[in-house]
């Protein structure tokens, strides 16, 4: 494959960013919007060309059937040492090709959708510029040939996410949310960075191919190296995973994602549902062969994923803001993917169940991107219609917004895992992998799947059924065409995506693999999902006091769930009370009063001394003489004493 | 072995020096101080004579007693009323003076006493005659004092000019 | 003498001084300033090109354009010049900042005197960077210090008398130690009976400073330069000084002058006394490591824009010294990159702060807000500067910091595994933490100052940047981005120096 | 009796000729042409300086010892005399305006005569190799100064300063001569070389006391702490021209003479007796001078304390005890002459024009009198040792000279001295601050200073700017110093 | 009994110390000058004594004294002139009133 197309895939969004960023102010909204769409459209076409060529062109398949990892180009960017070199390149392999498709698709749809959604907003051009920047960064991230390139784009997506969350910069909450998102992920990135440093010290390379193909050999020097009881490799991998946790909003570092919903809804769809937040999953997948080496690291991935999935699902059941529900659902679903990756390892340096987990994770990443984007865009349409994020302002909307309603329903069914929608297939694979790893994990994840179905349909019913609030003279209606097209398209994809023979494209060892449904697991999961949907329907189909009763029955649980288990408050306490008031302020005080005070006190002491010895110069000539003679005598006398 | 006479003379002279020095700086009446100074200077001259430096003794009497002291007396009469006594010393100032002079006496006295060759008696030596002195003062060679002699003339001239310019009314 | 290109780095500013003295009105002054600083930029570019050409032709000398003219023969003092990649990078940086600074002080009051002092300052800076003779180096170093007093005292704001005095005195305190160190080096610059010299290259070649003396002279010189490099606990001149200084002076001071400290530590202290550097670096590692996080933490709670930036400078410049002390090729390269990067972005920051202050007449972030709506251009620039500062890839800060971290970590791990203690490693990790703290205070400022609703309705009437302000900021932004996007060019430029020079000294590689 | 020996004293004779001519002019010229006296003196003095300088250049000022070794001259001695001459010329130029004033009409001639005699005394001091000549030189250099200090008849301070000066000076010379008497008692001679030979191995309590008294006596003129207390009062009270003369010429000559005495008389007991005394004195001098200077508001008093601390730095050249130190000291003196005279030139000009001498009156001076404040600033920077002004070089060289010793003690001493430069920079900057930064409602009005004052200031500025940058001056000095007879004492 | 150098040195030293005491304690400037004369006189005596007792072969000490007497005379004359000058200006010769300039 020539380097032109891949290069263009990266170059066009970057160019669009610069163009819209610098010249955008002078453009009309329409022009900027269409330019953005055009750019992204071109990228979409190019990306599809590249990805499909990769999947279907035999030159990328070895005789064994293994898909070949190809570095299309790799340009040295910064050479730290002979071995440690940051290159900017383009690595084409199954998962990057997959991500190319996902990113460009969703990004293009969001571009299109935003034409309607963002119409008339101040800073429309800026919005498109940032979207392009994000697309560029995300594409750069997934095609990274080395871990440092990934880190670079990792930071860039963080920054574009910051800019987009804070798009409504006049709103305090948006500014705060963007700041929070950036800092929390920054903190995680610190771990990522140190992880990279540790790993690269031992491996003496950043290169993914070197790291993943001969992991054993490259990392041989870590053998036996331990730090505080754990092996160095574990430390490195866990630290790198910390970076992934930050971006993918895993449990202790998830707090930024719900707040990130302050950004425009299409942005949430693109960044905080479909693409950026799965970067953590992508990172672990990318490093998967290395993770295989270390049992405890995959264990941690799995456990963190499982806990997060459950936690997020619980919280999602109690949220009022529909975007928050979706956000927690995203967290939960990404956790599914993490779990899936974690359970792909059998703990002995080999994969478990033919590496089903890995495939399932990628599959779920793909399907989730589609249906979650659909849900977010649907939510966007709703918000666009009623100008509120809370479901309390909605209800009975199925009458007014039929298209939205049906597409939303498809999304809900997909996420709930109802066949034949796409979510069913991918989730089922994950559950299979989890059962294969440990039955407990399987059951746990099934419960989470049931909760997923419940909260999604709770949301659905609350929006489209329940009781109709007073919309006044401003009746809601379906969105305009640019917003409609993406909804319908994504709904269609969600219906059919499950039938893609995903195992033929993406597996851990890049060998084709046939998916087979385990009927027991499939049936059980569908059964619990349907039960959960029924429960949701029972509780929320029409306005009734049942939810209120439930809430009052378990006030503590509800409270904790509603307040997201007080994680935000905890963080607030740590950052404001401990770091700010406990460290920064005392340090600043210390600096001003102790350090600076010392410096000033030199001056003060000098001044004081000068005042103290002033009487020496009394103006009395007899005193002068007295000092003189005493001085001379002392001078001589002390010398005499010293000599003796 | 010195004669008894010279020992007696030494005793008188040294007592005079000590007593009148002390009196000169402690008396309240300024004119008396000048008089005591005169006695001290005379006693010094006597010491010079004792040590066979007659010329020096003569110079001492002529210049000091005859010149400087007269100057003092004139100055005293010019600046203060006769019989006027200065105010008593403050004890603080007196303490300072005592400290300084006792310290000086102690340290230097110790140094002098510690030096054993100061306990030599005076060796016999020829009395320098006037011709010797005169030659030395105008000689340019080793131990000749022509240069200081000329230089001090400049100094004296300068002091005259300085004295005039300072004392002149305008 | 005048066939050496380097000498023009001093000649041009001197000619500018002469012309400025003749200027009658503001237009002429501006013309002189702009043309002169453009000339300096051109000169540094020409030097760069020639340097690269000679390197490409395979010239392996540690320094190029080396020339030496006797000055005080009895003491063997020469006016010796010479550059390597590091100096050239610094020269480029300085000329760019002088250029941007001239535009940033376009409408200063009493322009003639101001520019006279400013250019005198730059004489010192350029002279320092081209010198390889310790005496001339020191002389130019001090030449650069004193104009600061008047520039801050006369054109400054706030508590300017105090700040100017404090800055000057503390820096002179540093140079007191420095002078002692330099003279000490001189007296041991040659083996017994050899010709003593001030020339750094010869000193390094002789390598004759006895070990005991090194451990005395190294701290002297390092502290001496370290004061200017804002090393904890000698950094306190920096916040006050920067806060009171006029815009262009802050730019030049934080942008270039503080680099003199780092450059000097590297070029004199470590270059000539490698053994002591090995043995004593731990003390200064601790101090600089503290600087890095300490400055960042302090910046988190300050509300005056200039204070925030000054503390941020403490943190970033601490990183420079920190990296130098790692005695590792990569880290040192990173240190130089960081000097460049910090120089440019902090100059940009100060320029912007000056421009904002010039409009709002306050620097308290609590009294401002929503500037993005009022002066979008300046605000965007501020965001870019902030992003550079917190290490966004594509801008200069990232490259520099990453090079430092990678290098330091390598050094730290090597130390640790060799059983030399984990100090380097621990402090590397502590220093890495600064990227988070930096993000905190940068975003805090950006959030309070630029975003959010307009705090003071009076601010609504304020105007956005004028053309000269735009020119000043755009120049800096382009440079910041250039380093961020094409780091390897600078990396190679700097790196080439190490191999022949420093690392033969340090006995590495 | 070989009176041709007087011919060896070329510079002294030239000076005395000037003195005589001035005397004759003053005495016999008609009243109306008396106004020409200042210029006449300046011209004569310039001629004398040029003659001395040329004789050096022509190489005729070779080393010679006359009067049985009482008087000694050599290129380096001639050089210091030339340096003093240069300073005197500047002082004379700067004082033309003041001396031409109405108040001085009756005393104009005397002023010049006294000044020349004191200069003669200093010549004797630096050339003396016998203590009697030295004492006469010392007295010659200090007694007429008392009269000069009292020149401002209408200012009470002037009288007060004069009386303080004469009383302490005589006291000091009494102590000094007491020390000399001990030296004589120990060694039996007053010739430097004989004492040098005799004093070695004769260390005793008495010798220590003698050295202490000698140091005190000379230190008095150098105003080393604790023998300095007269300085500030006298500088403040004396007419500005006299103060400037006192602060640079007198100090420079004495410093050189001091080095000669310490090296050629007590050099053999350097480390045993006086090295530590000097350490103590230098530290005290620099520190106390600085501490007092911080709080001064009167410019002349301020410069008095500054000159005290400068004397401490000059003494570093003595303690260095090597040729580098000697050269650095001479260079320091030269630079110090120019810097301090620059400052005094401005002070004098302002005092003559407005009568103001307080630092507070200098506020906003840069607005009204930019050139004056510029000169003042250069002088301050030079005194503080800021490059590229000459003071930086002189300070650097004197430290370099001192550190050649390489003992721990000398490093500590230099470190203390260096730290003191910070304090000194502080107060020098206070002046700059007053002129450039502080605002005042009624600053000194713009005025045009007299031509002579301007010439004086320009010369000072030229010296401040070029003495350091132009290396031959220092190179010559170091060559002279290295080949001088004093240098041979350092090596013993 | 023999007269030794020290026998003369001690009175001379006492004279010097008396001078010192007087100089520090007396308020009258002329009295201070008188004290100074005592000190100078003591120095002169020292020279003579040393010359006589220790180095009888030469006359350096004597000559020094000779010149010192002249110097003392010059000093005194000048000092008295200045004192009279001060007296004219302030009608006071109390040294303690001379403290216009201090600190």
C-alpha cells in the first residue's frame, strides 16, 4: 500500500483543523460546516478504502491466514537515544483498521449531525475545527506505531476533548467539567508515562511491533526485577493500564466522564461514547501480548473492569439527566470490554478459550460505538427538541418524535442484548469468555447485563411514555434532516452489525476464528435481559408511584447510587481540602514568609545591625579616639595572645 | 654603677614627670594644666641632659617650653577667662579614659618588661658634639639627615600658611 | 577581529545603542529596534546555517567559529568566542525574544531610555552566549543583570522598588559566589607550572582541577548560576521581580536571562568539574527537584497572573537544572530544549499578560473573567501558551519535558540498578508529577481568566490585540510550534555537541 | 655632601617648582589677574604630570636610591606618583569653579599651595625608605589638610571637621610614633631595610604592639575600621573639593605606602604577626563601612563610608602579598580615583549650583539634569563593580590577586568581601534609585554646570568607561609591579 | 644600683597614658592639646632612651626626637589656630559641643 492514502487520512483532518481554526473566523457558518463535513467525508472514504483494502486484499494475509501487521510509513520524530526513538508512523493491522472505520464513520456522522444540532451556535467554526482536531488525534492514536506516538496522540485527544467539553465556555459548569476531565486524565497519563518509561528502560524500544512480536525476548531483562514485591513488568503494565483507566473512565478515575456531558451532545457521542473513551481498551488490546506475560496485570484489568461495570450500572439506574445515564452506561459497557480483555488471558502467559475475550472485546467496541453513538445522537435530538437534559422535562414523546423514538428503541434493544441487534452478539461473546475464565465472572457480568437492560429501558420509558409534561406552545418534533440521517443510518447498522463474522477480521493472533454462540449462555442472557426490560416496563411505562416507593424503601442505597457513591465529593475533598488547602496554600505561605522571609531578613538584619552600631559614630571626637586606641590595643593584644 | 647623685636626680625627675603628668590632665583649671605641662617638659629636658643629649635638652626647653607653651598660654587667655574651671568630669567619661589608659599601660608595659635587653645599663658613649650633629643634619650619605631637614622645612612652611589661612578673619 | 561572525552578535546591539542615542522620535526608535532585532535574527540564522554546513562537512571540533583575542595578557584573559549547537540555540532564542520584546514594548513611555537599557541587556546576553572565556562570560553576565534594576525600577509596576532591589541584590549575591568559583577555577586551570587560562575549552582539555578543589568550586559556581536559574531556595527574586517588571523585561528576563543560569551551570560548572558534578549532584538534585514541584504547587494558589507565571518559571527552570544534573545525554539535551521551550513560551505568557494588563489594569484573576468573549485573539494565544506550558504534544513543552523525563529515568534506573541509591529515580518520578500540577494551575488560570462569564462589565469595551501585538505573539507561537513539531532538528543541533565535548569529559559513552 | 642626589627626586622637584610658581603667582600677581590662578595651577600640574609620565615612557625613571637609602624611586613608585598626579589634576579641574568663587578670593592661592604640599608629603611617603622621612611625609600630607578642611569659613561643619581632623590626626601620629619608637628600640634603626633584616626572628610582644601601632597610624589615614571614625565627619564638613581630594588622593598614596611599609619593613614577619591583623581589619573595614553607608542621606557622608569600605577592598591588594595584588591595588586606586571623582564632580556641581547635598534632593534628578545623573550613575556602577565600567575590572583583578594565595583563610576573606559587595551595591543603587526612579515635587532645577566641572566629569567618565576595557593600562601596571623591588620582598 | 633603660621607659609610658587619659576625658580642647603634647613628649623620650641605652653608637633616635619636636610644634600651632577659629565661630571650646555631625 502506498503511503499517500494513509498519510492523507491523517493530513486532511489536521489541515481542516488549521484551516477552520485560523481562517474560520472569517467564514460563514454554513461554509465552515460544509467544509468540515467535506473534509471528514473524504477522510471517511479514504479510511474505508484503506481498511477494506487491508481486510480483503490478500497481500495483507500470510499463507497461514494470519493478517500481517504492516507499517505503512514510520518517520523518526525525536530520537532520545539510539534505541529510544519516537517515530510518527502508520501501523495497519486488524484493530487499527477497525478503529479507522469506527472513528471515521462516527466522526463523519457527527459532523453531519452537528450541522443541524449546532446551527446558529456562536463559535460554530471553532466547533468544527475542534472536531477535526479530535479526529486527527484519534486517528493518529489508533495507527500509532510505537507507544510514545500513542502517548502523543493520547495527550492530543485529551486536549481536544478538553476543548470540546468546554465548548460552551461561558458556562461555569462546562469550564469546570472540561478542567476536571483534563486533569483527571492527566493524572492517569502520569501513570501511563511512568509505565512507558519503565517499560522502555527494560525493552529499550518504544516500538509496538518489537514489543508485541517478541515480547518474551525484548523484555527478558525484566526477569527477576522486582519493586516493592511486584515484578517490574507488572508495575509497568499496571501503570500503563492506569493511563487506559483514565481515558476509559474506569472506576476510581471515572469521575470526569459524567461531567463531560456538559459538552455539546454530538461531541459526547463522538468522543465520550464511541471513540476516545475506548482508547484505554484499545491500548490494552494493542499491548495484549505483553499483558499476556504477566498474570497479575490481566487480573487487575479484569477486576477493575468488573467492578466498574457493576458500579456504573447501579449508578445509571438512578440518574435523572439522560446524558448522565448514557454516560454511566458507557462506563459500564467499556468496563465490559475491559473485562473481556482481562479474561482473554488464562494467566499462564497464554490465551484463554482461543482468545475469545480479545475478539469479543473488539467486537463489542465496534458495536457499542455504533449503538451508543446512536443513543447519544438520539438524546441529542431529544434535547434539541425539549431544551433540557432531564427526563423530568420529557415524557410521552413517542407521539411527537416517532423517528427518534424508533431509532432510540433500536439502540436500547441493542445495548440490552436482545437478538438480532448487534449488542446481543458482542455481549454474548463477552459473557462466554467470562464464563470460560471463571463462572463467577460470568454470573457477575450477566447480572450487569441485566441491569443494563433495566436502566436503558427505564430511560426509554421515562422519555417516551410516562407522563407528558406541559410542553406549552412549543411542541417537540423530530429533528431536521442532517440530524435524521445519522440516526437512521446508525440504527440500521445496529440492526445488522451483529451478523458480521467478526472473528475473521480481528483476533488476538490475527488468525481467522469462527464465532459460535453458546446456546445456554445466549439464552440465559437474553432471558435475564427480557426480565429486566419487563421490570422496567412495569415500573416506568406509565406514571405510577412505584419508583418513588422503591426509592423510599432503600433510601441509603438510592442515595449512594444517585450521588454516584460520593466519588466526586471524595475527589473534591482530596483536591481542595488536602492538596489545595493542605499543600499548596501552606507551601505558598512558606515561600512568602519563610523562604522569602529569610531573604528579606538578611536585609533586615543588615539594617538592624547598621542601626545598632550607629552610636559608634557618636560625633564625639573623644569617643573616636577611645575606639581607636582600644582597637589598636586589641589588635595587638589578641595577636599576642594568639602567638602565645 | 651610677652615682648616688644621678640616682637621686633620676628619682626626682621621674617623680616629677609622673606627678605633673597626672596633675596636668586632672586639674580643673586650664592654666594650671599648662603650668604642670611646663614642669613635665622641663623634667623631660632634664632627662635629656642626664642622658648626655645636651643639645636635645636645649631644644626641648627652647621649642617646647619657650615656644609651644607660650602659644598655649596665649590661646588659653584668648579663649577662656582666667580662673575659670571646667566642669567636673562625668564618671562615664572618666571610666573610659581609665580603661583606655590602664589597658595601654598594661599591654605596653608588659611588652616592655618582657623584653630583657631593656634592663641594660647605659653603656659608656661619647657625648655627641654639636659638630657631629650639624654634619649629620646636612649630610646626604648614610645617616645623613639632609632630606628630612629639607622636607620638614616644607612642612613648617605649609603649617605657617595653613595657620595663617585658618586664623585669618576672612 | 571582524571577520568572525560571532562578534557581530555584540556589535549589532552596540550599534543599535549608538543609533538609539541619536534617535529623536519614537518612530526612529522603533525602526532601530525592529531593524536591529531583525538583523540579530538574521545573524543567528546565518550562524546556524553555517554551523550546520560545517558540521555536515564533518568538522568535529567541540566548538566552531572559535577565535580568541588577547585582552589582559598578564592574566591570560582573552576575548574568546566560539559556539556549539547549544549556544546557537540560545542565540536564536535570544534574538527572537528581543524581536518579540521590541514589539511588545511598542508604546512604552520614555522609549529611548527603555530601549537603550533593553539593548544593553541584550548585549550582555549575546556576549554571554558567544563567550568561551570565563572572564568575558562573567563580565557579560553582569552586564545583563544591572539594566534589570532600572528597567524594573523605572518602567515597572506595583511594588517595583522593592522587587527591583531584591532581584538585583539576589542575583549579585549569586554572582559573588560565582566570581569566587571562577577565579578558583582559573587558578587550577592548568597543571603545575602550566599557563593558567580562563578559556573553557582549554580548561576542559587540561582537566587539572584537583578533586578537593572541585568539590569546593563546583557548589560555588553552581549556586552562582543557580540563583539566576531560580533554584530553590534562591528563587524568591523571581516572583516579585517578574511581577513588577514591564512586559518586555519580563519576557527577556524569564525568556533569556534565566537561561543564562542554566547555560552557565552546564557550561562552566559541569563542563569543567565533572567529578564534583558526579559526586555533589545529589545536593542540587534535591534542591532542583524541590523547585520543580514546589514552584508548581505555589503557582496553584496565586491569583496574580505574573506571580503564577513566575512560579511556573521556577518550576520549569528547576527542571532545566534538574535535567542538567542528571549527567545523562538525553536529559541534558532535554534541558537545553526546555530552555528553548520555556524561553519562548514564558515570553509569550508574559507578553500576553502584559497586553491584558495594559487593558484591564489588573492582573488578579479573581477580578477578571470571560476574556475569551472580549479579546478572543489574546485569549486564544493564552490558551496556546498554556497548552505549551502544560506539555501538549505539538508544542515545545512536550518535547522538552519528555526528553528530560526519558533521560532522567534512564539515568535514575541505571543508578538504582547499579546500587547507587534511588535518589535520581525518586526525584525523576517526583518531577514527572509536575505535569499534573502544571495542568492544574494552567487550567485554573485559563478557566478563571478566559472562560466563564464576563466578570467586570467595564471590560466589555476593551479592544483586542493591535497589529504589533499580534506580530509579537505570532512570532513566538510559530517558534513554539516549530520546536514542538520538528524537535529532531533541534535535538540533533544540540545533541551533536555532547558527543565530542561533554561526554568525553564525563567519561560516558 | 652630594647635592646632586636631589636630582633623583624628579617628581618631587617638579612638584615643588609648581608650588613655588603658584606661590609666586599668588603673592606677586596683581589682584585682577588672580582669577587666573586656578587655571594656571591646572596647567602647571598638567605639565608636571606629563613630564613625569613622559620620563616614565622614555625610560629615564630608573630605579635609584639616594640619601643613604632614605629616599627611593623606581618605575613603580613613579607610576603611583603619576597616578596621584592624574587624580590631582582632575580634582584641580573640578575645583576651578569653587576656587574661583567670591568666598575664596582671599584664600585661593593658599588652597593650591596647601594642596601641593600635601601632595608632596604623599610623594615622600611612597618614596620613603626611612621612617623619619616617612613620618615627615605623613605629617606633610595630613597637617595642611586640616587647614584645607577648615576652608569653608561660613560653614560651621567645616570648623568642626577641621578640629576633629587635627585632633585625631595628631593623636594618631602620636600612637604611630610610639609604635616607631618600639621598632627602633627593637632594631636600632629606622631604615626600612635594616629593620627588615633585624626584625626577623625578633618576634616579641613588643614587636606585635609596634606593628599594631604602626598599622593604626597608617590605617588612620586609610580610614580602616576601627581607626576610621573621623572620616565621615571630616568628609561631610570639608569643602567638596577637599573631600574629593581627601578621599582619593590621600587614600591612594597611603595605601601604596602602607604596602611598602608592610612588605619592606615587616615583610619578614608577614605570616607570624600581621597577616591575621589585616584579615580582621579588612573584614571589619568592609563590613562596618558598608553598614554605615546604608543609612546615610548626606551624599558626602555617604561617599565617606563608601570610601571606607573601598579602602577595605584596596587592602586586599596588600593581603594578597604578591605582584598581582600590587598591580591590582594600583589599578584599583587609579580606577577608584576616576570613579569617586566622577561622583564628587556631580556632587560638587550640584552643591555649587544649589547648595544641596542630601540624597533626597537628588530625587528626580534624571528628569531635570539627565547628564549629571548619568555621570553619577556611571560612577556609582563603577564603584559597585558593575561591568563594563572600570570598577568591575579593578574589583575582579584585586580578588584574583588575593586568591592567588589559595589558602582557606583567604578564600573566606574574599567570600566575605564578595558578600559585602551586595550590600555596597544596595546603597549605590539607592543613589541611582533616587535619581532615576523616585519622584519628587520639586527636584533640583535644571542648571548648566560650569565648563571646568563638565571637563572634570567628562574626564572621569572617560576613565570609568575606558580604563577597564582598554587593557594596556593594567598590563603596564602588572609589568611594573612584577619587576618592582617590592615584588622581590613578596618572594622572600 | 644602675639606671636601666626600663627605669626611664616606664615614666615615659606613664606620661603617654596620662596624655591618653587626658585626651579622652578633658572637655576643653586646649586641655586636650596639652594631653597630646604629653603623648608626643613621651614618644620623644622613648626614642632618646632607646638610643642612649641600647644603640649608643649612633644618633638616629636623637635625630628623630629632634624632628619630632619640630613636628609637634607645627602641629600645635596649626591646632591652636583651628581652635581659635572654632572659638570665633561658636565662642566655645568645649569639645563635646562639636557633635553637629554624627551617625
